[in-house]
C-alpha cells in the first residue's frame, strides 16, 4: 500500500504547487484582462486572395486587452461615450480590416452623422468584444468579469448572437438548469482566469502558429484563408406545426438558453442601470426566418429529414441545414421574447426581417466586406435610434 501513499503525497504536492502558482500568477483579481481563447495578440496579415476579395491582404493590429479596436484607440482614456459590441466571430470579423467591420462602421456613423449631435459627437468609441466561438454564455461571463469589474460604463451594449448559442452545451437536452449554470461558470472561470490553462493555450497556439502561419514582413504572422466550398441550392419551405413553439418552450435546451439571456439582462441592469442593452438576432444565407415559427425556409441538402418530429431530434439531426435553421429560429424567438417597450432593453429582429444572399458571406456564416456593410446598413437606423435617441417628428 506504500505506492498509494506515494501517489497521494505527490498528488497533494502538485496540487499545492498549482494553487501557489495560480495565487500569484492567475488573473483572479478585478480589472485583470481575461485570458481569452482567441485574442488578437499578434500583428497579423490576413491573406484572403483565395476569396477574391480586394485588397487581398489586410492587417490586424493587436490591443492590450486582446479585442478589436481602432489602432490609435487609447484604452486608458475611454471614460465616457463608449459603446460595446459583443458576439462571436461574426462580430469580431477577423478576416476584415478594421474599417470594414460593422462595429467600426457604427463608430464612424455615430461620429459623423449630424443627427447624433450631442456631447459625445465626434468622441464615440465602439469597443468590439466579439470573440470567435463566444455565445451568450461567454458574453455573460465577460459582462460580469470584464465590463463590470473593469468599471466600464458604456452608453450601450450591443449583442449580436444566434449561431454559437446552440453549439456546444447550449443545445444539450436537460432540465437541470442550475447545475448546468454552475458547470458553465466553473469551466469559464478556469479557462479565462487560470494561469495554468492560459499557459497550455499559449503553447498550443504557438505550436499551431509555427505549423500553419509564417512570419511575414518580420513583424507579424501571415494567416491564409482557405477557399470554402461554394454554397449551392435553392430555398425550400415547410410549414411548421402550430404547437411547435409551445412544445419547444418545455425543452431543457430552450429554457437553458433563455435563462442565460435573462441572467445577462439582470446582471447588466443591476450593475449598469443607465446602459442600453440591444440584442440583434442572427440569420445565415441557408435560412429564411422571416415567417418563423409558422414557416421555415432552408437550403436542402441530402441528409435533411423534413418529416422528422423535431421534439425527438438527436444531436446528429441538428447538424443538417434544416436543423441549423430550426435552432436559429428558436434562438431568435428567445431573444425577441425579451423585447421591452419604453425600457433599456431592445431587440432588433434582424433574422425576422431580412433574407441574406449567398454573396454576403464567404462560408455561409462569416461576412465579406460587402456583406458586413449591407448588414450594418440594414440595422443602422435602429441602432442609432436606440443609442442616441430617435428624432421627434412633428
């Protein structure tokens, strides 16, 4: 039995060393920048020649907090006139130049449009907290552990979500929501605050950079975009059963997703009572959600099963286009249910209002410069209206 004691002593010793390391080097205190999974930490040259987008190479500049901001933005001087955007890769828009992103277009519009004239005119800063893979759960963590802890006081927080909300654990079917919340928060605290996890991630990323990216111009990395498969097909439509939404409201996955939106709103309103919270629903070119939940439009592929009972979907059934479009519609409905008139909560139902063309994105998810500009133009008036106030008509 001595070998058991040896293993136990060594395990306890390793655990003690890890605790000491985390105490001194972990980002557990307030105002620390979180150790995110996909921060912009190096100057990066993005080669998008395979997509036939001009210019073929754009430069992404790092910021100290790992998020996307204008190159000359001084984080320390942002005290007011701040707007924050949150979301996944469709907010971060990694393959676009800073000026091509919809968040930069929003900043330019706020500072150049005479209808926004107030004490912030010309001084608005839009901080892009979009991060690849982030869902509403990640956004909730960032709200609590970065925005609130860093004592940022934005005029508005804009959340553009949908696609990532049903990836990973958000689409698991379970009614034990409290335990799932506890698990999510423990995992994210470890992932984003732990020095050990961050060290492992850095080693992994450096290995990946050395194998896939090359040093470019001696001051950054070259990131080459692979040409994706071309999206082919026409939209087909099915009529959904009238009781679909009533049924899905009882699904654990739907309730779990809705509970994260609620926690985000409650935490935000408690700590940032003067901030406007604006949610934008998301769609993709393979889906038409304009008449959801009565009708569902999707580009059909060979493994779609249009006659299957949605309430008995397995994880594999969610992967084809019909499943992806259905879950986007359900997520859309969750956000729309939180729209409140005459309050600081607003939902812009972009997915329920517009059908995106296949030429707006290069891989059915991520927008081209043309698609990003088109997206912003579609939501511009509503965003400006919510941030600075709508003009009063006689």
